[in-house]
C-alpha cells in the first residue's frame, strides 16, 4: 500500500506531491486537472511500466494516432533529454519507486540511472527507431508487477466480464460478489455466465433470485447491477494490489452509493487492496465521507486536484488531502470541495 | 468562471448578521461557512474551527482561482483565556505568512481599521477584521452595542444594564462574565417591537445606525477589500 504519492514529469503532472494516502482514496477536481492521470500513474507504477500499460494509456487518448514518434507520455509531451528529467512515480518507500527513463539504443551510457548488464535488456516501449523506454522499480529493471485492476468509466459488456469471471471464480469466495449485487437486489442467490441464446460465441450474466424458478438476465435488473459486478469482479482480481475506479458513480443511483462504499471499504481491507476512485458528484463525496467517518479502522482520504492561478506556477496542478474529520466538517459547512 | 467573493465568519448567528449587512451594502459576497455552531463545537469553538478547517480549504481554493477575494471576520473576546486581539491576529497571520502572503506590510485604510494582505504571486487578497474595531478585545456584539445612538435604544440599553446588574446582585446571572456583551445585546433585542429579533434583522431595521464611526470603519474595510477585485 502506498503511503503517499509523488509524480514527476508524467503527462499533465510536472511535479505533484500527494502528501498522504488512505486505504480508500477519492480523487476530485475540475475537468483537465489530472484525475484519470493520477489513476494511470498508479497503474504505471504497479505494472512496473509494462509495455501494454504504456500502450493503453497512450491509446486511450489517441496520442499514438497523433504522433508515434514523440507520444505524450512525459510532461508537456517533451522527451526527457537527461536522467534528471526522468519520469518518476513513488511514495516515501524506495521499494515502490518507479523511474522511467529513455535509452538511446546507439548510446545509452549517459541516460541511465545505474549500471545495467551488458546484455539482456529489453526496452519496455519503443518510441522511435532510436529511443526506447526503460522502467526501473526499486533500482531494478526486471521486476514483477503489483496486482492492479482498472475499472473504466464505461460499463463493460458481459462478455468481457465473463472473461474476468473465468479467471477468478475458482479462486475466490463468490460471496463477495453475491453480497455486492445484493445491495441492489437482496433476493439474489447465485450468479453465472451462460452462452448467449443469440450468439453462442458470447456469454451473458444471469442470476438466480429467491422464489423465481428461472434464471434472470442481470441486465434486466438495470445498469447499476452491471456496474456493481464490474467493480467487485475487478476487486477480486486486485488482491494485495490496487483497484482503480474512474467515475465511481457511473450507473449508481445516489441512494445506493453509501452501501457500495461501505462494501468496498470492507472488501479493500479484507483483500488488502488500496482503492483509488474519481468522481464529479457531490452525492458520491457525501456518501464516501459518511462511510469513511463511520469506519474507524479503515482510512479514507479525499484528494483534490486543481491548477494554480499563481503567476509563478500558473497552470501547475497541485494536490490537497483531506482526512475523514476534515471532510465531514467541509461537507457540513457547505463549502465547495470539488 | 470568475472566482467567488467569500467572507469567512465564526458561526451561524454571525453568518446571518453579515448576510443582512452585505445585502444592505448590495455586495455580491457569499458568507461561509454554513456550519451550525453546535457542529463547530464538536471539534472546538467556532473560531478555532474557522482557522484549522475553513481557512486551509479557502487557501487551496484561492490558489485554484475558485476564490477571487477572501475576508475573515473573527472575535477577540476571550482575553481571560489568552485569546485577545494580539493573539488572535498572530494565529491568523501565521498560516497566511506560510502561504506566502505579505503579512509584514499589510495595506491599512487611512480612514479606518482592518488589514488587507496581498500575495506576491498575484493570488487573491485576504482581509482580516478582528471584532470589534481591529484594535481592542471584544466581539461583534461590542461593535453593535457601540453603534447604539438613538435615545430610545440607548434608554433600553441602560435598562438592560440595570437589570443585568440586578441579576448579579441576586446571584441569578447564569452566564459567564466574558459573555456579558452577548447578554446585553440579547436583552436589548428581546425588547424590540418584534421581541427576540435577530441582530441581522435589527441591523436591516436600522436599530444600529450605519453612520457611527465603528460601523463606518467596518464598512470601509469591506468596501476596500471586495471592490478592489470587482470585475
């Protein structure tokens, strides 16, 4: 679990310090203040700068389509010209420190933070024929990822959810999923993925409800059920790692959000997951606050991101962190926190 | 969207008063926090919550441009506990100085009191007014009591003072001495045409004439602070 977060030279973050983190963290801020990028930074850190993750981050915003030579991975789209301009994501412990730097395949000596073996170096990502990216965590470049799961703003289709289900259902206690879905429909007894009657190549999620003999398609119970399935299926895959939830409130009516936070706090503690979620919704902030305040054992923190209007650092993104007591007071005070 | 003009005050009663005052002055200024006083007191007294919770949030909102001008109005009515004017002022100047505000040479009005602090980075100005007159120990109630000028209201106040003295003689004064100003004002307001009228509504009704030196100084400070950043 990260105790804080320092992000340097990554996309819109020139130099961002998040001074403390909790077990469950809710990130708020106006548009274009880096909420999703903060989640991506945790993803990049956890994956140890994996090629696939860098591709996903760049592809998601169309950066690879626009400029394959100098994609927008670094701050302002600049290519770091020396190790001092490296991309860095870390907390206060060196074992969690990820450094991404460049290797010039013709001459790598002055760009690397440490001596490397003469052979066996496999660049994580190739920018152009000459420049490649190398990633290091805790001074090592050949490192295993920390478990991580990204839950995007879009509701996944059931076929994609079925693939995740296949990976986890033999290894987890599925009571977590049943209890989560029960937040909306308490009569759920079981869940399964079956071949779709319309297309045998794809599958659909069905649930068995008390006192109803036939299985019911989960989609017939509303988008909220799909969102809950998406969130908690991803959680079961993030054991001892990170769960990243972009726009928590998507598909969830405000009246159910407090129960979902409550369940998520408990699952996060039980499975040793650190959660990072984003929102634009005051209802989501309020429900998060109530749960964080009520659950004395599990720490919840609210992180605000904003751009400075100061003349010396105009436009620079900065972070502020509020604990449960601060947040409770702010919400009751009627002062704006988003 | 331009930033908001915010006046931070200590509690629900003060908020109601300043809303009436700003309405009369026709200023578009939001008075915060909305926090009921009893909620404030779960953490501490109102003024400390203002300093430890509302001010840090407001400073972050200034840096993000959400606030274009900030006024802070606090009391200095606990001299016996060591919270007189000087200590209150120091308590508030410390976080402002940490944020880079120029607290050494604040802009002061030539014709009145109060302070306005600028920031070298062009961040929003912050004004500080410590009740009653940014010089002496006291509270909002003292400012209002000093503003009583009409013969009728002065006579009522004299009667209130006599009754409060009588209560003490009969050992029936249940409030602490430091709350004497609050008791004097509450008694005066309980004897108005509408018994128990709030201080804010009494202000709107003209019970505290705005021509008195004390209120004029405060108005001037508000005007200088908030009109400096009006679009």
